[in-house]
C-alpha cells in the first residue's frame, strides 16, 4: 500500500537501546541524537506528504454525511499509517544499520 520502505527489523514499539551503539559511528552521543532527530523529521515529512496525497483522492467539494461514514478505503489507509512504526524508531534502525549519511560541517573545515 505504501511507497515508503521501512527497514524489516524496525520494532513497532519502544525498545531500550544501548547508548554505546548509538555513539559508535559519530563518537559523540549528542551528535548522534541530532542526526537521528533530523532523519526522523525527514521521515515524518515524507510520511505526511504520502498520506495527504492518498487522502486527497477522497476529498470532495460537497460534504455528504453518507460519504463521511461509508468511506471504508479512507479508513483503511488511515489505519495502515497509524500502525506503521514511528519515524523515530525507523531513524534509529536506519542509523544502526549504517543507512543514514551524515557529516559535521565544522569537522570538514578543519
């Protein structure tokens, strides 16, 4: 149903993480958190845009109560997106798998 690809190992719920794994690539936990937050924000924007595009197909100029209550496809799409892992969890999984490109501009200058 979605064009968005979710890493297979991504958990649907919060998992306790080893902080040593998160700072392994950047050698700085705070820098890793910044990278994760920026990636999660990107994912969230992509998911929102994708959901809005799919829901726009169902929008009409005239609101009819029968259409609102009987639109099963729209409900199924909404449920699908509600059941997806949160963007933060996806970002962490991508980061741990080395799929997130990041760089520190201040280190590039040195």
